[in-house]
C-alpha cells in the first residue's frame, strides 16, 4: 500500500486535544468554523506546519517570517502581532501538556464572509486563526526504507498564474498531483516546472545525490521551504557540496540517492522514481543529513529557550 511522508503513528491522546480558534480553546469535537469562512468557501488564507521539540517550536522565526510575508502579499491582516501569536501557540501547547513529538497546523483565513463570493470586501469579520496541535511522529519505515515517487502531468506554474511561493490554503493543483501519483501506486508526486525541469513534490521538496553532491531545484517554482533551506544550511556547514540548479528527469534516474524534505518528517529517503530504483532504503548521504538536521533542530530550540506563555 502506498503512503506519503505524512503517514504517522496513531496516538490515542489526539482524541482529547484542545484546539485554538480565535482566542478560545475547544475540544476536538467542538472545534468548528463557519460555513461562511473564507478558508472553507475559497481556500483564502495562509498556513504553516510546525514541529515541537524539547518544549520549543523548531525554526519558529523562519516559519513566522513566511506566514506574515504571505499574509502581507495577499493583503490579509492576521490580527495578532508576532509576539501575540507566539504566545497563543505556546498557550495551546501548554493546554495540551505537549512538549515533544508533536506537530502543529497553524492556519489563518481572511475570516467570515457576508455571502459566498470571492471578493475580499465581502469579509465582515476579523481573520480566523486556528491552531491544531497533535501528537504526531512519522512512521519509522518512512525514514528508513523511504518512499516512491511518480512524475505527474500537473506542473508547478508561473507566478502570474498562481504563485507557488505562497503557502496558501488553495492546494488543488497539489491534490490533483497527489491523486495521480497514488493512482499510479506511488507514495507522492514529483512535479516539473514549466520548462520540464524538476521542481518539487506535491507536499515536500525534492533532492538528489550525484557523486557526492546534493542537488535541488532552483526554487523558482516551489514554496520557499524551511526544511529545504535548513538542509542546504547543514550541507554548507558540513562541507557537503550542495547546489540549487535546473536538472532533468534523466539526471534523477541516474542519481545515487534521492530524498525529500518537510517539517513533519524532516529528511526522508526516496528509493524509486517512475519505476527506476535509485537505492535500497536509506543511503549514506541521507543517513548523514538526517543526523545533521536533527542536530540543527536541537540547537535552534535550545537557542530560543523554553517560553513561559501568559
């Protein structure tokens, strides 16, 4: 059975979580938003996935930079300062007694509309802010045995169509790509850019390893991934040659190793692309990068310290 990098180990504690919605902490069964909410009607909003480690939130500054920049780009007022948002994030974690092995989905939509219509001027209230914390760990086999990719017909488009650099709620192109990959028996979709070069995956970023070098796309047609940037950072710090460049599927098929990156699973090996076997499970470069990335998470959280939410 195919599975993506977001497959997780079930945790019964998630049935009792409390979810933050616009200033209130509600039990899971009562955590709802209006059918007139902009996110529900139109996918109008921005979001972040956050990893909880040792009492802190990994790379929080980078995630908030991306969230607030995206909101500004679509003229959305989050309604909370960064300091206020950091406080409610940690207040939500404290309400759930979560300090580790957890994942947060932070979502902001334009808010409730007067009628179901796309014009932002139809919005009649403040932004809707939702924080869903869950006890969530990637399946060990994902990080050890890896996943299989299938190249789909859905492209990552030009920024004047729908800018792929926005982490928006509108993800139908990625969902369509995911469906095609799943129907082909793969775990996730590999997506090309408008010129036919490799861009990214439907929910993660893609890398290959060739002769000791790490390659990823130029980044022109994909989300500015936080984990992607941090993997490039640990490569630089460790003296591993790493390049952002255009490369083709032929170069993917001939690679020594491949992997994907994302906030949830971190660094996960890719063993097969379009039926071409690249490696048997986790290769030596992927194993090294997994270790370096985990060490970077620990350093980042330790540098921020453990907050005391009010």
